[in-house]
C-alpha cells in the first residue's frame, strides 16, 4: 500500500463486505490476551470473494516486510 490511508480504506472495505456476508467478530476483546478482537474466522473465508475494493485498480499486495 502506498500510504496508511490506502491500507485503512482497503481494510474497511473488506470488513464491510465480510459483515454484509454474515461474518461477525470471531473473538471478543475479553477472549484474547491482548484485548484486541479477531475480525473473522479465517477458515471460513477465502480471498476470492473480496475481489478488488471499490476505487482501487488492483488487489492489494501482501506486505513482505522491509
């Protein structure tokens, strides 16, 4: 992603699509040691339905580190 704003935009688009497809929060903050939430059960979702988020010309590339 070129910027953090781009990453956030893609993240939010994908989460909206997952919620619309009926995927709720997988773990609540009370269920994780760090107090974060897990947004969905990854074993029930593939990347295919996510497609290319609106306003983006190609799917995001995975982050491979510095």
